[in-house]
């Protein structure tokens, strides 16, 4: 499988979770779309783009249990979170409820949005090791009369934990509280059925674990919330008609949700159009088996390092998938990351949470046992 990806052969790449990696044939498919656009940009963007994007959303929806009409493409999950955060009505004294396990960039989004509206961003402390039922109980106990929205990750970034979002969504819905799930790491790493999950809003990256090109992600919203959402860029999608702008013609007659979110002026849509090719690549290579094998490789690294340093895992094996945060002795995370890279040519992130330091190992289709062995043999991880 390594030969099917464009990764440098001279590095040990255990950081799929940060930006993903695309197979060569998926990148070639993207280039074909780019050349197709350049043959006649006006025809491609002005007449065909809406239909092509709708077909790509339908293929994505079939994979993640969602209607294509309830999906729009965005460049990344953080953009999707920003769309919801900047559209959702908040007033002075209102509260957005979350956890202390969230992605820092999106924490910053909510802190800024809430500060501008006089609202409060409140993060419930989640103790580690993770106990899913305790997390649900803690969030339910924290829901109050001023809670307007609940925001949490499906799979956390720093700690790589899969949170019980279906149970949280059910509890919040019973109390009339909408939920935004940040699924940046979920699509492709775990099976998804958004209809069954029940979130009001869900954002996810295609360019991470689905192996699509960089800049491909999605925002899913239940139909009743479509009128609420505003794009981060105001463009022709907000005009009543094309105003003579040919590039908008393909979007006439389409839903307001689609027009506002997908037509925002000239941009390269090839990454989004290539999502179906990435999904087809995974289907051809038995991705359920890939996930299982990748989990086993990551578990091998976790077991060895936990035994080496006498530290306990932060969850059971059922609470993580292909990416695991392995505790190591507390230390300067950047210094450890640099040593692993400079001394051993190992690309792996070092994260910190609640005073703990973690080596966050991602295992993907191209990961081998030799990759794990090189990590375990690295001088930076041989002693305390």
C-alpha cells in the first residue's frame, strides 16, 4: 500500500491525522478535473459546477448516511464550525456548552463569537481515563436554561478519543438543545451514519482519513436549520438573480442553502469533485480491513510504550480507532517532536492535555510493522 501513496520513502510517517495523505491515483484524478476545468473555465464553472458538485455530494452522502441535499462542501472542518458559530443566534447571557477536550482553533472561534455576543463558552472538565457514560452524565448535568447549543468532537484531536456523540445528541434533543459535532477525524476512520447519529450540525474532513485531496471537507445540517446558516463569504448566492453574472447561472433554481454555500466566486473545486474517487479507492482496497489492521498496529505501539514508561492508557481500546494518544513522561512536547524528526526522521505529533504528554500515533493503510518498530527504537523514546 505504501507504493500507492506519494509519501517520501525516507521518512516514517505516523501523522496521518494532521493533514492526511492522498493516494497517487486520487491526486491524478484531481489533476484530471483541473485540466477539465482549464479546457473551458466558463463552461466548467458557469454551467457545469453545480451539477458536478451535487453528484459529488450524493456520493459522499451515500458513504456517511446523509442526503446530498443536506450537505455542502467547505475547505476544512474549522471552516464548517465557523459557519455554524457565526450564524447561530446568541444573546447576552446565553451559553454554548462544550468539553475541555476540543480542538484549540475551534475553542478560539467560540470564545471570540461568544465574547462579541455577550454569551459564555463553558467547557465541562472530562477526567481521564475516559469513561463514556460519565462524560454523558457530566454534559447532561451541565445543561441549563441558558444553554443554546452543545458543541463537541466526535474524535478528539489532542487525545484521539472517540466520544459518545450519539448518546449526547439524544440527551440534548430531549431537552431541546441543538448539537454541533466536530467530526474532523471521523469520516474514513470510523463508520458514519449521520441520520442515525442525530446531530443538528456535523462537520467533517474528507482530506484526512477518507484520503481525499487537501481542502475537501463538508458541513451537514438538518433541513430545518438550512435558512439559519450564512456562508463565510457573501457572494452571488445571496443575490435574487444572477445579475448577468454567467458563473451563477448553474445555481439558479437550486436551494438557498446550496447557492449561498457553494457559489462564492471563482475557486478551484477539484478537491471536492475528487471525493468520490477517494471513496472508490477505499472501497476497492477493503477499508474495513485496513481500519482493523491499522488499529492493531497503533495498539502495538501503545502497549510497548506504556509498558516501557509504566504509564496507563487514557482509555480502553474501544474508545479510539486508527489514531491513539500514547502517554509518555511529561516533557517539552516540541523538543521531543524535534528529536524524533531530526534524529530518526519520524513524523509524529506530540500533544499535551491536563499535564500529560502524548505521542499521537496515526496508523493508515501505508503503515507497516517496521514503521512501529522504528518509533519504538527511536533514541528520544528509549528513556525517561
